[in-house]
C-alpha cells in the first residue's frame, strides 16, 4: 500500500484512507449518519466544502431514474450531477434518520446540539466540517493531516486512476481549464514502501 505524499502544501489521503474513513464512521447515531455523507459528497463529487454546507434537502433530487445533487459552487457556478450509488445510500440513511424527507427547503447538513446527538435547524459551518473531518480521521487511525479540500484531490485522483477522463474530471470539479484539474491529480505521489527500501545506503 502506498502512503500519502503532499504536493504543494496540501496533504491528500490515499484512496485506501478515504475508504477506511467512510467505513469507520460510527453510524449508530444521527450525527454519524450526517458526517458520513458529508465526507462522501466531497469525495464523490469533488465539491468544495462551501458547496456542501450550502446544500438544502431539495438539492438532492430524482431525475432519469437516479438521484442527483445540485451543488452551488463559488463564483455562482451551478454543478448538477448524478450521485454515485454509495453516496446515494449514505444520503438516504442520513435523510431518513434526521427526518428531513419533507423539509425540502431546509438545510441538508445541520449542526448538532453539543454532545446530545440531536440536530438543530442550522447549517454546519465550514469550520465545523473541518473539525469533524479531523476528528473522524483520528478515530479511523489516519495519520495524514487531512482537511476538507483534500477529498477533492482524492476523488479526482481515484477517478483518473480508474481510467476516467481529465476533461470529465474538469467539468465535475468546475475548473475553467484542465491544468487546474491536473494540480489535483496525485497519481504519481503514491510511493510504495518497497520502492523506498530499494535505497541501499
């Protein structure tokens, strides 16, 4: 297994770390069922955290026999895309547990009331999501010091590794040119321990 190497100043979790993070979220509480799809949205849609906290329940909608997300990205860009089946499962579990099905105008990801495990009607802030990500990563034993923006690079890299096309990744990420998308491509950053051990000093 490779380990995460930073490109520039942003540490990026590997695909294995992202999978472990999603699988290790404690979903026995409504807060856990909220946190898992937040991480999944950032990973599967390459969305910025600002677009994630701005989501309302009605931004998750059915179309063409699939569920879609309507993301309001920076500079007024609107990005509508179908949900990955795992993301759909996570969102459905969250909406059901939080009782949001009929609150179409309400915010999708809501603040918790202290440690009560109950949710308010108020949207989470970007800072609250960052704190949640760091806490969940620590719980999952992930040592990479990841932040919210890192999942954008993880998702793009995994997509391209699985023969995705750079122009599609560019469109999904809402980048104006492919060079910007290329900065998020970390396929060449995974250096295996075996390769490092080839140094015979």
